[in-house]
């Protein structure tokens, strides 16, 4: 087993099971994977999963993506059994869950003028809530959760490209996100830290118009008492997590840092963390300032 965190092309078949909320972007994920040489099957009956992996084991298919959803009422009992059979047979697979908040899903269904597959005689929200309840156990097991609430199809496709390029998956990829607590917690964060202990540049008139990406605010934030110790300690605390992810064959984590509005403190600290974590051997870092620019 390799001890290198670099993305490498695996010698054996990769199996990626893709599921998530209807309207959250499963089809976009499938198309992006196909663009990079994956063989993707949508809405495959779960009991056929083992047959498909047999083809891969015979050398016929090397990168398999299977999109599963709730259009069949027997989806969950059969899927649970099918995944159990894969595990029992020693087949390694990864689970990718695509999610979005209820408002975004309603908006997308209304734009497409489509009913939700589970709404029946009820409303769109009734269908969404029923699906979310059914999918929650899978979401909890997923290795990668992508929240597409604020992503369009182009940014989602780019993210899939970064995760699953033609050279194979990135073994450990860190998505560093700044956010504002007043806009809500990020739904797909694996780790959340609160940097509101830092003095707020918002109350300094000459700093208020600037952001944490600009040197006056960055110097103010990073120079505040306790910030250097926090950043250095947080990087050291994440190193064994990264190693643990590698041992457990996990490939992705979102680390979110929040301040009040997501403009000053969290932005500056995320930029600094990205710089330092980017120097950890073979770790890939991406920065996302979720609320920067919002009023």
C-alpha cells in the first residue's frame, strides 16, 4: 500500500456510488465523470451492482460510476442489501452524496416544471422532505458530501473534475471555506471553527470597506493576540486527521471557518490556513469564500 498522498492512477477497478437529493446535481456529476473516462450507469437496479463490478474485475471496466435514486419504492431495501453484498465480497466502493437546501431544490424543480418523484398528491416540499428522510442514512455514510446550493452546473462539474481527473482521484483534498454565521452553517462541512474571538475589523472605519483578502485587514486579523497560536495549532491538529483520512481511504474534507458576516476575519484566516496547509506534502487545497460580497 502506498504511503504517498499524491493522486495516482489505481491498478484495480474504482467504484463510485452516486446518490443524493433529486435536483441537487446527480446528472451533472454523471456527465462530468463521463468526460473523464468513467463508465456511468444511471438509475441502475441495486441488485445489479454486483454484476457490474464483476465486469470490472474481469478487466472490462476500470472506472465505474453508478447513480442511484429514489424513483423506485424498493430502492432502499435493495440498495442496503446490494452494498452489503459488495462489502462481503471485498469490493471497495466510495459513496458520493449530492445535496442542496430545500429552497434551492424547490427553485430548480419549479424552473424545470417537474414534479418531485415522491410528492404524490402533496407539494414539492412534501416530496423533498420525504426524500431527505429516506436518504439521511446514506448521507451519514457518504465519504464525500457536496452541497450544491450555491453552485451552478459549471462549478459543480469543475469540482468533480478536480476530484476525479483522468489520473484518478485526489487522495486527500481540502476545501477551505470561510462563511458568515448570520447566513447559516455550511451543510457539507466536516470541521467548523469559530474565529469570532478575533477583534472585528468591521468596527474599524478605515478597515470596514476592505475584505480579508486585502493586506490592511489581513495584517490586522493575523496580528491580533492569539491568532498566530490558533492558526499554527489548527494546522498541527489537522495533520493527523489528514493521515487518518489517507489510512481510511477518504479523499475529501471541507474545513469551514466562520465569523459574523464572512467578510473579514474568516476570510483572512482561511487564506492563511490555505497557504500553510498547501505546504503539507501532497495535500491539495481549494479555497471558497462562501459569503464574500454579500451584504
